[in-house]
């Protein structure tokens, strides 16, 4: 059986990268990839081989804006039950966090799935809003109960879901940092397949590799990118072929397409990105929290995108490493986060803090 954590194989891959003599600056857009890099001490090995790998906007909670979180807080403080994933609860805004709202008496609950939220709505009479967060990986699951139907009238969804590809293009068009190749997220590609990424190789002459989540997956993906550069190619290659298929998961894609349509949306650290947000289709208007609770959402106060001194936006764009933020490990720690990059387990700052000895 092939070992995905074999030291000797890792050394062979790194030696092959060195032999090519390619110096590359790559970006991945997946919090789990960053966890793999840091947890297994791959960064110094990559640096020694002449390649840099930086995390981009791959943390779903991190790219969710303060305005969206403030909307959820405002709903909670105005008598609406809020159901959300645990990582969302502690994200700070200038009007507090969802946990702060809960401490003040609001009904805020942690759930593990949208089905949990639907069950809770069935068990109560008051309004309940599920805050849906994530990329193409989690969006289909949010769509399932809507497609099944028979939902309670007091249930609605506040969609913070986003499409991955538009943000990749935004990064390339902003041109703030040199990117020689992308390590594409395996979880997203399981749903979307590899085909949506072909556009970037064709338009931007950009090498890409869809990557799995074990140490050797990451090293092999870097080797494949270096090989493309060495040979003058720009293609989409699939290192994670044991799971990802070119066409993706057609059933999940259909659920997503039948539930959402693309709208222009702001991401944390970015301007508005065209066609990057997932809004509920008009036929589901009665379950769209932005329509059902429109009057309450008008009460959401203006909030700053980031706390003073927080550089989460720059981290998400790959401009700086977490350790370069002056607040890292000082005013900003997992126990006292100043931004979502330190809150979420997929956030660059949280990962860097937890595995500081392996950087």
C-alpha cells in the first residue's frame, strides 16, 4: 500500500525539484493544505528546494465579511434564532461576535449541518436562520433540504457561500504578488471537477495542480508545477486523481446549480468580485433570510472590515505571512483573536500559532 507520509519518498521528490532548478512562488487556496504544510514541517523543506508556497483565500470563515457576520448578530439581537458552524461564533466585529450576542441573551446555536438547523426550526415556533458558509464543498449540502422541500415556514438561510474560480481570477487581475502556479483545492475539485480551472491555464498561461491533503500530495503537486514550468507548459493536472474526476460530482453540482445563482459579492480583503457569491434562486425566496428578514437587516450598523492592527486581508491575498502581522501572537491569539484568520482552524494565523515550532 502506498504511504502518503513516507520520509524517503519525500526526500526523492524534493531532490527531483532541486535537480530541475526551478524557483517558483506558488499559492494554494485551502486551509487544509496550509495545515498539511505547517503540521508536517514542509515549509523549510520547500524553501530549501527553492520553492515558496503561500496560502491565499482558502478559509471560508476568513473570507466572510464583517458585514455578513454583523447581519447575523443583528438578526440574533432582534429575536431571530441563529444557527451556524462553530468557527463563525468567535469571529470579532466592531459590534461584537455571535458568542457576544449569545452572552447577551440572544438565541445563537452551534450546528454541525443544515439538517440540524432544520430540525431545530421544526421544534420551535419562532424564526430560525441558518448561516451557510463555504465554497462549492459545502454549498450542495445547504441546497439539499431546499431541493427536498417540506421545510418549516419559520426556517430560512442566510447564504455566505462563494464560488472559488472568480476569486482566483481576481487575485491574478489584481497583480499584487507574483504567482507562478496554483495548487488547487482538492475538496472543491471533488465537486467541480478539474474543468473549471482550464480557463486560467489558457488565459493566464498558468500551471495548476489539483492537490490532495497528505504531505506527499503537497510535495508531489509542487514537483508537478515545477515540471510544468521547466517544460514550458501551462496545464491543469490532477495529483488527487484517487478522489477527483474531471467532471466532478455531477449530482452535487446539479443541487448547487438548482439552488443558487451567481451574484457580485465582496470578500474580506478584496473588493467586490463579480459573480462570486451564491444567492438563493428566486423560487426559494420564502427561505431567503435576506428577503424574509429584510426589515431587521436594515438595522445592521456599519462595521469596520478589520480591527485596528489586523492584517487578515493581506494574509488572505498572500501578501504577507501571518508572522509578519505586528499583532500575531501578541494582541492576537486564538484565545483573543482580532480577526477570523486567528479564529478558524483553517485560518493561516490560527495554523501558524498552533504549530509555531514547525515553521
